[in-house]
């Protein structure tokens, strides 16, 4: 018996992992830009 994974669910998990990777990067980038702006 083989269990088929819905494509939509697979994409949902992919987006979740992508956001988990991107959010810290975005926060670091914003912090760096803010630090560069301030003398």
C-alpha cells in the first residue's frame, strides 16, 4: 500500500521551510542596513 502525498501539501511544507530560512536572513539584512544608516 502506497500513500500518496498531495502536491498542494508538499508545496505548503516547501514554503514553510523557505520562510524559516528567509526570515532570519531578512532580519539580519534589515539590522545591517539600519546599522549602516546610523553613523
